[in-house]
């Protein structure tokens, strides 16, 4: 389970999450060096933009309601990134 996916009001389609790998985002064609960096990407503006675009397309093709982001997004990305960083740090300790 990807931590940032819980920011959406319903489960994200597998077609989307399959593109979001631990250190590489196929959706945005971005590679990361660490899980902290990856978490920052997945809650950041660039990914949000690509994910929203993908979900709009996906919803049109599947006839389903697109999942909506509950918090974070362009305005709250700084806070979300901090939260992800904190979560990643606590994971390392365990
Ligand atoms: Zn991305």
C-alpha cells in the first residue's frame, strides 16, 4: 500500500498504482534515489498533475468516478511532503 494513495477518497485504479514504483514513477517519467525522495515526489505538484490527468482519462474510459484527492494537492503539497518525510523517517527507525 502506497502511503500517498490514502489521500484519495477511494482506491486508485491498479492501472495507476502499477506505474508508481518505489523508486521510479512511470506516470511522470521520474527516477528517485531514495524512498524519502520518492514519497516527496508522490505527494508533490508534478505527480499530482499527472495523476489527475491520468484519472480523468481513466474515468472517461472506464465509466467510473475518478478518485479525488482529499488533502494535499497543489496548495497543500508542502505539508503533505513534510508528512511523508516524517513517515519515511519513522519507518527507518522501526
Ligand atoms: Zn509521478
